[in-house]
């Protein structure tokens, strides 16, 4: 069964591990660290997972590796959401 992500607005979408990997790499992490973080989230036993949990887990893990990475991840995440909002991506 495909894991679902519950978005802030309440709708759901399929969990795509590569979205996490890409965003964590954009924050400065190595592909190995990015995959480890994404794997941990994917292995959560719940079949639905909230974006707020994903976000907090990513930020906590990034902070353990480098205190600058959470800031970079936040900026990347904010800019990607802005592109989607205006239909530019």
C-alpha cells in the first residue's frame, strides 16, 4: 500500500520519497544523509503522515548534522511552494 501524505489544507497525496531527498540535498546534505532521512520517514508505521511531521523530522535531522542546513531547507521549501502557488513549476 502506498503511504499517503496529509497536506496542511487537509487533502492527501501519495508519499514521494524523492521529494524529501531532493529538498535535503538542496539544504546542503549529502545524498547519503538525504536518503537516510527519507528512509526514516518512509518507515513510519502509519499509512498516512502529516506534512508537519515530515517537516519537523527533516529540520531536526538537518540540525544534528549542520546548524545552517535547517535555514537552507526552509528557504528552499518556501521558494518551491511559491513557484507552485503561481503555477511556475
